[in-house]
C-alpha cells in the first residue's frame, strides 16, 4: 500500500521531514507558497532558504549542544547537514555555507527524489484528511495563521517572541541571591520560594540604568513592526521612559526580604524564574530586550549575583509565529485536538535553522512510523533531539513559553561529574558521549527500507 505524507512549508524543517520520509519509501508532497506568495525575509523560491545569517553555528559535537545536533542529524542521514557539508565555507569552528548553492542543492535533491513532489501553492486552511506536517515557520502566511488560531485558540498562537535572557542556574552566585516569592505567596514551600532574587543598592541601580541607556540596541527589521507595546516592553525602552520606571516594574523591591542581609532593604530587585522542569535554567522576569548580544552580557552581568552568569540564550524580540507547544502538542508533535496534523520547525517554539531542521527530521520519522504501523520508542531525553522535543512538548513552562535554542541546560544532569565552571569541559563531554550512544540506539531500532 502506498502511503502519502503532505508537508506544508519547504523550509529547513519541511525539507528535512520530506527527505526522511521519502527515504523510508513514503510518497511526500511538499506544499510551498514561494515564489507565488512572498515573505518579507525570503528572496528566492528555493527550498531550505536561509533567511538571514549563513551559519549553522558551532560544529563541535563534543563541547557544544548545536554541534551535537549536527552530529545527530548526520547520523540520521539528514539532508540539511549533507548539503551544508557540501557547500561549507571557512568559518573557524562554525559550519557556515554558501547560501544560494546550499538551497539550490536542497531543492535539487528533493525534486530529484522519486518519492517527492512539490506543489507550489499557499495552504490557507488546516487539512482535515490525511497525515500532514505543518512546517510553515516564523513567517507562516496570514491566512494559515488565522486557521491555526481558530483551531487552537487565540492565546495559543504568538506573532512575536519576546525573549528574556535565560541563565544556567549553576552560574548564579547564591551567596548573593536568595529564593523567595513576593510576599511569600503560595500554598507550598516550593511556591513560596519560586523566585530567585538579586538585590541592588541605589548606586548599583543607577549604574545599571546608565549602562542600559548607553548600550547598543538592534533595530527592528523591515516588516517587523513594533508589536511589543502590549505588556512586553523591552527593558531599555522602559528605562528611556524614566529612570524609575524599572523600579516600578520588573525591578520593584517590594514584598522581598534578603535572607543574607534581612536588615537592609534593597533599592531594586531583579527576579529570575525557573524556566524548565529540571530547574537547570532560569529566565530574568520581564527582561525582554533588543540590546545587542555583546552589550546584553556586559549590562546583565552588572546585576549582583549574576557577575559570572552564563547564558543559555540571550534576549530578543522578533517577528515570529509560534504555537504554545507544551499545551497543544503531544510527545509525538501531533496537535492534540487534531492528531492528523504534526507541527515541526520554528513554529513549534524552537529557534534557529539547526533546531528547526532537527524537529523536521523527528517529525518526518514519527510520521513514517505512524503511516507504516510501527511504534517508536520515545526519543531519549539525553540526546540533543530528545532534549529539545521534550522541552517544547512538556518540559517548558506553558505560561511563559518562548522559543528556545538547544543548550545543555535542557539535558538531564549527569551523575558524578563536577558542577560549575571548572567541571564544564568534562561535563559537556559526558553529555555528548551519552547522547551519541543513546541516539545511535534509538536510530538502530528503526527499520529504514531502501528508497
Ligand atoms: C527575519 C528573520 C531572520 C532570521 N535569522 C536567522 C538566523 O540568522 N539564523 C537562524 O538560525 N535562524 C534565523 N531565523 C529563524 C529562521 O527563520 C529559522 O531558524 C528557520 O528558517 C526556521 O525553519 P522552518 O522550516 O521552521 O521555517 P522556514 O525556513 O521559514 O520555512 C517555512 C516555509 O513555509 C512556507 N510557508 C509559510 N506559510 C505557508 C503556507 N500557508 N502555505 C505554504 N507554504 C507556506 C514559507 O514560504 C517557507 O518556505 C530568522 C527568522 C527571521 C524571520
């Protein structure tokens, strides 16, 4: 019996999903709206077009979580990595590519595959029949976004991300910071100590505001209107409105007593909240920002307790269509309310070319298993793929869900290795060694019939 998989969107995720499914003997139809319908960022009608930088970031599979994702995709015969290798250009330890030949090769490989066809059309409604993957990315067309919103609820689809910086818990100085919820609110001790607080004196606050005002900022790109004015103002915009604005907003010091120094009232307090179930990552509450990355680190490390902070991801505000995956998707990336639809790529709340392609790879394989009646074991949480998919489909806090890059904070901790900066090299090697073994084992369980 011939099985068909339909994929909406031939970007990073859709192209990889199509390749995986086609190589497993499934007929794939990619529905791509470009070049008929344009986006503000794409320039061509190619599949797998890179919309901005030409880098797939670090290629170090021993010490870097993105590099590990590269390794896992290569081990699974990924198309995006194969074509990236083919069109690699010198970039130190990063995997950068010659973008046009790269996308042309992705397009040519898919078009030449006997199991793949491409239909150039915009899909405007969510299909009710057949098995589909929705991989329409951060610039999903307006019509389809409206249809997704109708199916999932207005609150469940965002058009902008407003990312506050995320910090590795182990890099925070707990001799300075303390755990307490404002006014000790909550029924349980866990709730009453849910926030991590960093105190500031008046001098520290004034110096922080000066640095914030002077920091280099990123401008909005064309088509990225300033959609942040409803409750998620960047901190630098708040500071521009008045030096005291932040002290009345996310840095207000009320309802908090510093357990290290109960007699001294802080002039301002920066609060961090747990960002994942593992408790390895904390986001700075209300600190979405358009500061440039270099400036962000310098300014945020002025916060007492965060002097040595290591960032799992820096803040940003972008045009970005994404769904609230932790509430909407099951562990196989299917829409709970309409399981014939899988979501993949950036629309699921991962961030970046590599992460998007990786989620396409998983969605493609999951769809193959479903179409051919196989049962897949859950993707091991210990792998980069598993860490990401576990995060978006359950590990992340649904209330504050914002797009995420892959990082070691998403991995289950290793027993018996040193924590902190000193043990980092050994720890990262431990994570990546464990991931490689577990990923190979997961792959080897799947029978891949020849194309
Ligand atoms: C302005 C901008 C700059 C970015 N810069 C970077 C960067 O430098 N580095 C990085 O790693 N990431 C960057 N990103 C994020 C980047 O878009 C993603 O990492 C990656 O492209 C997402 O892959 P995807 O497959 O989910 O979406 P895409 O690669 O965007 O693919 C989605 C595809 O779906 C198509 N589509 C949309 N709606 C429909 C529809 N209704 N019917 C049919 N087809 C449809 C689109 O034409 C597109 O081809 C940027 C994003 C934006 C918006």
